[in-house]
């Protein structure tokens, strides 16, 4: 049964069945075990580099411009994040002023060496893609971006070549491709089957499991790191609404889970293909 058909809360048995359906029970230990003081990290297959499993998204919430009152709390988020050892910040030119806000705050905090910049390019033509990439470097105030991803498959055959050139020049470290809607996952799968992408970013959650049909296993087979967005549901925070303030089942304590937010994230991370 799809989790779309389930009501909250699940029994312990139902949850383990869901994990089994995701092919994850054998790999659940690192994501679900009792906590330690060390951040959980996973390997980027293309390089062997390890990266913390939780990153920071910037769509909408960092589209704030130069307003000091808006910048201050976000600066504290970035400070706390990097103090705790997390690294990845995901942004995009399509997110309004988010790239520039991230670049400004990271520079102000002096934490560039502590962060993993991931942004995107969303243009059809080679020339427009090159121009957008240049603006990303400027906005993020850096001469090296860790990861640039082709946004929602836009012009992907063209932009793949542009990004491979940037990687060869040492200006970026990884090349990726994205789409957040499951109806596009066949096209997304075809792209990563055809070309060697270091990352694929997609939507995957307890209530939206379309990625399990093909692309997660394909990414694992191809050695492609998987970055997941919309981990709390297809609509923002929709799973929290479905939980409706209900208490967590008592057995959630068995895998160090004390909130619905942890519960939903641990489900996503229980899939062995997720980076």
C-alpha cells in the first residue's frame, strides 16, 4: 500500500514494512540508530568525499535582499549549522535573491571554507548558461562552487557540456541534475543513465515515494549521489498537517526519534541510495 493511503500514526510493524519496501531495513542502522555525538555522513561516490546527511535549503526563506532585520536570524542559522559541522547549502538563481543573501551572509561570517555550495543553472542556450553561472559565482562571492546542477532538466544536454568544462577547469567540483516532480523522473533517469552525473536532486518523502520506482536504484548503480528536497511532503510541511499534532508512537524512541521532523527525515535517510 502506498503511504498516500495511510493515516497517522503508523504502528511499528507498518513503519518497518515501509522501510522494507524502500529496500532499506538492512541499511537503516546509520540513519536510525541511537544517537552519538558525531554527525552522520555519507560518501559522494564520484570522489569518496564524506558529507553530512542534512543540509540547508534556501528556496523562499533566503529570498530576503539586504534587509538587516531579515538577514540577522538567517545568519544565526548559518552560524549554528556550521558550528555543528553541517556543510551543504543548496540554492539557485531561480530562488530570487537567495544566492546573493547566502553569499553575503557566508562572507560576513567568514565561513566559506566550512560550507559546501550547491547551486543550479536553468537556461536553454550555452551562452545563457555560461552567463548565469558567472552570476552565481558573483552572487556567492566565491571563485569555486562545489556543485552546480542543471535545474529541472532545462537544456540539460547543452548545460551538461558547459558544466563539464567548468569542472575540467577546476571551477566546480561536481556536476548534477535535478527535478522535483515524480512525473519527470523517467526523463531524469534517462539523463543519468546516458551521462555521468555526480549528483541528482529530486523530491522524495514519506508521502511521495515516486523516486523508489526506478531512479534511486539507478543512481546507486551509476554511482550518483542523491540529494533530496521536499522531505516533508509534496506541499510544504504537508506531512506535519497530516500528523495533526498526534504524538509519536512510543517505538520511535528505538531509533532516537523525538519529533515528527526527525521521523520524516529518518525515513528518507533510511534509503541506502540517499546521500
